């Protein structure tokens, strides 16, 4: 929810410029503090997302590598006689395939969840803050004849 909250904070910040003197300084400091708090929340959110998805990726990669190796060594002898199943080729696949799964989980799934949460929270926040405008914008366009 970082982007929609930042938009709301910025819209409230703009009103500060109508003040003068001490009131301007007080309100400016308050909204600057709100942006610092938002920055710290952003740091915490992205750090926890990165830690969680990295941990999940390592666990899934380890499980996949073990299952991959187990399936590989239980093959018939004729499987290893095929030229593309040489020991070097199988070792390379045992190294690269779980790494590809790790990269997929660590980078892409976290990003997809961030996008979904951001989209959902933006819609909810728009309905809460400006529900009349949000309802007009979210209604489907009809063909006027």
C-alpha cells in the first residue's frame, strides 16, 4: 500500500503551502515526519518480503534438487547410455534447473504479490477516500447510440 498512501500524504502535504510563519514550519515538519515513517515502513516491508521469498526459494530449491537427484539415480542403466545423459550433462542439469526455480520464486513471485497488493489497496483506498469519483471511474463504459 505504499504508493496509494504516498499519494494521500502528498495530497495532504500540498495544503501546507497555504500557511505562513511558524504554522508553515510546524505543518511542514509534521508531513516530513510522515514521509520518513512511510520510508521506514517501505524499508521494513521490502526487507521482509525479500527475506521471506529468499527463504522460500532456498527451501524449494533444496527440495527440488533432492527430488531431482533421487529421480536421476533411480533410472535404469540404459538411461545413462544415451549420449545426452552423460555424467557431465546430468550434473549440469542438477545444478542449473533448481537454480532456475530459485530465481523464479525469489524474484518473480514476490514482485507479482507486490503488484497484486498494490493494485488491490489502490482500489480500496480510492473507494474510501473519493468514493463518488471512484464509482464513476470504475463503471464500465456503455455504447451510447
